[in-house]
C-alpha cells in the first residue's frame, strides 16, 4: 500500500504506444517504469473499499476464494493492440530494473481506472467454466470451481519465465502423495498467482488417477488461503522467476521493497534447512488445537504391550475413535469392503500387506467416490505421525495418509481396512494405477536397480541433516 491506498499495477507485455488505451493509461499513471524485457509498468492508487463494486461490475475482481483483490493476466484490449496484466493487493512481485524514486507518490485513481478499463476491455468472470457456480466443502466453506483451459490457452497468459516453470512442472507427476500435491500447489500459487495458478493447477492435476474436479477446486481454495503466509520453496523455479537462469543478477528492487523498505523474502530453501527444522520442532496441532500421541506400556501375563492413543481436544482416543470424533458426519459413510474371488484371491497374496490395503481403498474410491476433506487436516496429521519413533500405529497411518487422497479414503471407508495373510513369495514389482485398473509388473531385484534410490535417499538425509530412520518415513 501507499498510505491508505492500495497499489494498482498495469503490466504491459505487448503494446502500441500510439493506441488510445496506452496513451490514456500512461497519462493517468502516477508512476511509469520500463521492465527489463522492454515492457511498461504503470502504477496507480485505488481505494479498495470504494473500488470493489466498480471492479465487480466489469468482472475485474479475483475469484471469491482467491487471496488477491485483482489478478488478471493476459487481458487484451478490444482493438487488439495491447496485452496487459492487472494486479492489485495480490501476492505477485513486480521486479524493477530501474532505480526507484520514493519521492513519487500515488493518488486515488479509482474512478478513472474503472472507466478506462471498462471502455477498453471485455473481461470474463473468474472461474467462468463453473458459470458462476459455487459449492461447499467441509464446514460449509464456499469455493469456486476451477476453470479448465487448454495448454495453448494457458501459455498465452504466461510470461517467458512462467512458461519455463510450466515446462518444468510438466515433468512432475500429479500421482503423488496428498502432501506433495499440496506443496507443489503452493509453489504454483507463488509463480502464477491465484487466478492463473488455479487453471495451471487444474490442468497439471487432471491426469492423476484419483483426480476429482471438486476436490481439486477445494484444494486450490485452501492453497489460496494459505499462500500469502508461505514462500516459494522450489529453488529452480525461484531462480527462473528471478532471471538467474539467464545469467543476470537481480540488481533492482521489488515494488514491495521499494515502498516499504522491507528486506526481500528469500525464495529458495534448498540451501537453508532452518525453516524445515524449525517446522519439525514445532509442536503439532490439529485444527489449531494441540495434538499428540500418548504411548502407554502395560504388562500382561509376563509380556509387555504398548497401546497408542491420540490426545486432542480434551479426548484420549484410539485411532478409529479419533477419526469418528474429528469427522462425525463423514466417517465411514460408505460401509463397503472388498472381497477378492477366484484367481484374484490367490494373486492378491503376491502383494505386501500395505499394497493390498492400498488396492482395496483404490477399488472402493473408484466405485463409490470420496468424501471431501480439508487438505490442512491431512498435513496436520502427517506432521503428527512423522514425529513419532517406535510407533507402528503412527507409521501405518502415515503410510496411508501419503496415498493420493489418503485422508479422504480413510474418512470415507474407515481407517481399519486390511487383508491379513502371509505373502506367498518374495516379489519385487512396480505399480501403475490406471483409470479402471491397477497393473502390477515384476521387476528384477538387482543391486544396480536398487542403489539409485538408496543413494538418493541417503543424499537427502545428509542434505537435510535428518536421521536415517526419520528419512525412511
């Protein structure tokens, strides 16, 4: 902000200096700078409260679930001569390559900007593929359905740096654990913003075998809620967005730094594990309340037995009792189980117990669908289980939470499902979960094949200064 005004930025990617819109925008701007790529940045002040009904009238506001006020990218004037990005109160840095003059202030241009944009643009309402439709998740939270665009349509709205990040994103599989999916989504948010980022997140997530449009849209809503309090973690993406991949040093200031004289937030955590270690050291919470395991060892008939309890919200519960308490209206809503028949009953015993269990949940999810859960709940429970040592109940729960939509599956079908039986043989295999089947393929058990992953894990241990036992979890 500048005083009591929010900063509004028009970032010109393509322009005609002789066009009516460019001349009027330039005349109206309190401050004009040139970008490194040859474009223009034009800055104005707006009264956010007064601007809201005006901007809403021309479909300029960001979607209801987004953290931004205005975040329009790739907007083209009616005459086709200018292509601009429009930002206001959004988590998006404008990097300046010229010295910044702090003596130049901003004045209220709310009404003038509204008239200028109204006369020169036809803007679509955010998340337009949902036709304005909003839906509710857990706790009645409202969220917008994400808009699905083709890769070509998305690329048209991206800067050169964003396109490079997008190319790297396409090398990553969305068939990952729910926590990894959410973490990559946070990084997408920081690179592309709330509006364009949602479309990118949707396109990238769609090939996942457990993809659901509603769940993806709700997760993006949660990402937008948390995004402003997080940082870009992917070091490669941070370098690209700063221009380091082109051998250029960032010798200018961001708008945030220039106006508030605040130090730039570090973008890369690859070489600094202090944030990771600090998070690991923090006491776990669940829905903002303390949560912990309580492990009680008793002796019965000369044998020691350890029971594992979850203490939360004034209750001390076994694992299933905790889920019933935390998800009273959703837990085990689908009371179905999988029974393997004929040859399948023998074949499934080739799999380890964990893979059998995962397969059963996958079959049920494919047939009956899943309850929607808050992604933050999953992250909180993962953090709780990761802290435990010598707790098989926590290890088992952690493994299941790392499945795609892991928490949703446990809530929908219950936490205790498994198929106990001794494996008939030792078998090394890979798994490919497809839309309507799971394909298990045998793999040779050679040291050359195993050592690649083992070395990778050990290197990560050393880099993060984790104990080996912790890293294996």
